[in-house]
C-alpha cells in the first residue's frame, strides 16, 4: 500500500479513515506519539523518509485484520517514548529534545562558515552520527582523526560529548531533520571527509529490546545512508549489535544485507563482520557487528577487518602472536575494595549500590563465576530467573557485556568476583576502556546508560587505525 509522495501526511489520514482507524490507534501501532501523527496529517511536521515504508507496511497489514484482531494488536503495542521520537519543542521543559530550531540552525551554519578553515589540516577528518557520549569518537580521535563535527539528540549525551570534544562542532540533534542543504554546508566548512561513522540506536534489534520489526529506530540507518550519499566521505563505518545480522526488515530481507546493498548503491564497496571487543584488548566480552564501506574510486579488493590481537593463550602455539585477554582484574585491580553501600575515598565514580540484605545472603558464599541460583542451600536461592543472573564475574577473564543496567545485582554476570555487589560506574567505564579523566555529565542513571550504550573507545581506535592504514593509506 503506497502513500501519495506529494502529500504524505494527508495520504496517511485518508487511508486511516478509509480503514476506520482512530488517530490514537494508528499512533500506537507505529509507536509514535499521537501529537506527532497529528502534526504529520496537518502538515505541521514532515514525515521522516525512514518512517514511510513502516507506515505503508502497517496500513497494508491492517487490511487483513478484523476488529477483534485490530484491538488485540493495539493493546500489545504500547507507546514508549524512544530516543529518536522527537516531541514538539517545549521551552518550559528542561528535557527539550529539539535543540535546533530554525534560528539556531542559521546561527550554527553562520558560525560554521565563519570558522571555515579551522579544521583544514593534515589530520584525517571524521564526522560522528548518533554520537552518544563519544566512545567511538574517542577511538577515532586516539587513532589520529580530527572529529570535526557530531550529531546527537539526547541532552545529557550531547553535554558529555561537548565536555570531552570542545573543538568538535555540533551539527544537529535528530538526524531526520538534517537537510541536504545542511550537509552541503558541512562540505563547504570541512572539505572532504575521510570517515563518516556512528552507531544508530539498536533497541529494535537487540535481545534487551523486543526485536520489533516495526520499531522506527530499526530504520535510522537509512538516514546514515542518506547523509553519506550527499556528503560522499571516503570511507564509512557503522556499528550495531550482533543480533542485527539475524533481524529482518519490514520487507522480509535481512537488515545487514539491506545496509550493504544500500551503501553499494550510493557508491561504496561494503562488507560487515561480527567482532568481539575482547579480541582487540578490551577487558570485556562484547560482540558487535561492524560495517566498513570504502568509496569505489579508492578500492577494488574486498573489504577487510583487523586481525585479532588477543585470545586464549594457554593452548596456543609458541609462535602465536596473540596476547592474553585483558581481564577484569587487569582493568580494576588498583580500585578500592567495596561492599554494598560503600564509597571510595578517592574516586567519586567508584561507589557501590545498596543491595537488599536477602540478596547479599544469597550471594555471599558464592564463588567467582557462579550464580546465586546454584547456592548449595535451596533456601538461599532466588525464587525465579535463570542461572545467568545473580552471577559473579571471574577475576581472570574479560567481564561480561556491560549493558545499561550493570548496577542491577540481578543482572547477567555483573556481580563483583569477591565483593557482594554489582559493578560500580568506574568499573564499568574501565571495562569499556574509557579513561579515568573522561568527563561525565548528568545524573547517575544517565551516566550508566551512556556507558552501557557506548562503543568501547579501544575497539573504535582499532577499526579507525585499520581504515587509515588500508584505505586512506595513512599511518
């Protein structure tokens, strides 16, 4: 079912009314606020191109449903504000997601023009989309890049980024609102960009989310492709969760294949590979899929990825070049030992959450690597859950994946090897390879989210160096 490309908002309304679906119901089905749908239908806000296919797919599916089935589907699809569901600007709210009204954009691009030569130098230049707090940008910076600009929506993420990269221009908030004219301004200000990089939100693809094929965040990579098609950087790097490789689009094809095909259509030889951060010196087991694209005029051979440099060395050949994995002990051995509720006397980021006494009793006698579900005393076991939860990390292995809920002692293998508590903010940041002098802005919950969402800077650095050496021919 196709929408009228000349007047998409009005077309949505017409088709919705033909199917006797209320605005509230359709908003729930495509997981946006009703107020936003209203703005689309009245022409007050443009429908993002990345949403059109999902809306058409949903309207097509509704033809096959009777009233009972429709009501059941609506009840199952509850709206929850997402990182890229941008509400209307509200100047009375501190959490205003619209950082860039038209006046601000004019000032920004005038400032960009006034500082046109600022980033013209010998360093390779990068721009970060979906920049987060700057984990991937820090990796590129450490590899020798000048990260000249970034795009990030969340206020606290944005503020943390600016604290750590004060020379980097903020180029926008919501990528869907970046116009072709805006990108042309980037080209005028910075010249040719060596690498466009970023990690679109992954909740729709991850197991931590609901793996919802209609999640609008699933298609934000289309905005990455759109911007790349205008900017024409020499290379591109896109990062996401490993499970993206098994997730299908609304059309039924694999998202990973769609990403490769779309980059190839705009002139990039592209490939992807699932990598584990621990294989490159990160003290954490963290699987991600990395896409690397190189402009066709710069490459003829298949795209390659960095060789592993770390691994299990006990049974390796004497001639192996692999170094032993960096472990949780390596990353945290100099930090003070803490129990539940205790704080470091030196480091404000190293403090332990207060945990319930009964949970501490479940875990107190549990050795490293084991779960409270395996407590020899059946009365000291959690009443529900799996043996992957309430589980201690091992000292001499990389930590488990640091997620946004690493402070929850009920999480998956995020209990300290000896102390009966979950990971501290400092321990999680160390496992992600953020340096201790990295500056964090926001409340503790926001900081934990930033850390859990970030690309480990060391992994980013490894990928950036590989691109420099193999495709930009720079040391």
